[in-house]
């Protein structure tokens, strides 16, 4: 079997946020690489306005499975997102 390399990287197709538990779920168009070299939370943030970096995700944790990335926000990040 031969696996063809990607021509385009996976694209983000859906995002949901559950503020009651501080869960951020990102769904991509295809399987993503889940190694810590590829998912760098200290370069991610959430915001209501494009180009703002209101809540950095530094210190959050994540799990990844196939096309989904689930981020568990810290309590401070969760509370800040509710405001």
C-alpha cells in the first residue's frame, strides 16, 4: 500500500466550546498529527474578534484522536472566557 503525501494541510471545519467544563473541541478536515511538536498550545488563543489574542491557551492540556483536538482549558482561562 502506498500513502500519498498531503498536498494541503488539514483545515479547521468546526469549533465548539463548552464553558461549563472548559472544553474546546476543534474538528479538522482530516487526521491531524497529535505529537507535541505539532500542537503548540502556547501559540493558540481564543477570541471573539479576529486578530485579537484575548485568552492565550498556555497551560491548557489536550488530547487528540484522528480529526478531533480536545483542549481542556485551565480554570482561569474558562472563567475569563465567560466574562
